[in-house]
């Protein structure tokens, strides 16, 4: 039997909205959110940045990875209300104007961008890794990327791109 009281309370909670301030790529945005709005929805639908991908919506693919106060998080599992007053970095924030970051350039050099759907999440996870460990080992690279799924590259080109961005001399995987 359906509990009408419980559903009415749930509907009331879902409709309650509040104003949050998000510092996305260094720019402050005031966004009205409901308690259930995810960070990926806020970034894409409220802020208008579509580089962060909404894919599995269950935290299994990593396509929605962003940096929250410098640490990688799955934006599909993070509520926007939890991010009030915090710093968020998305893939759009990696480039400086028309100049791509060294990691973005390495992804292009190594052929690490195939269909491109996983690329934003991969770039954000790798960015966090390189900031914490400028010269990561292969094991550190693998660990940092383990939550990001790619069905196109087989990961060799992605790992090579991270190694290249870290300053290693790496031959292109894809020619």
C-alpha cells in the first residue's frame, strides 16, 4: 500500500530550493538548487558548462569527475548543496584561453582522445594526480585513473599521455 503522507513529505523536500555559491573555474556562480540536484546537473544545467559528462549517474564510469577543493570527486554522486562556497574545477578550466594545458596537449599527441566521452573525467583525475605527484610512477597513474572507464583506447595512450605531461620522453602510442 502506498504511504501518501511519506510521498507528500518527500515531494515537499524535493521542491525546497536554496541559493548556493559555487566557485567554478575561479568564477563565482549563484545557483538555485533543490536538495537532490547533483553537482553534475548544477554544472551542466545551471552554470552552462557541458564538458563534464553525465553518463552512468551511479558513480561507476568517472566521466563526471571534477575537482572539488583540488580533489577528484564524482559529480553524479555529489549533491550541489554540499558544494556551497567551495572551489570546483572542470575540464573547461584546464586551458588558459586558447592554450591547452600540457596534459591536454599530451592527450592529443598520444591519441588518448578517441570518442572523447571519458576524456574530461580522465583529464581531471590525471590533473589531480600530477598536482600531487609531478613525476608519478606507472602504479600511481593506474591508481589515479582506476575509477575512469574508457571503451575506446585500451588505456595505453592515456597512460602515455600522463607520462608525457609529467615530462617523460614517450613515443606516441597511436600514429
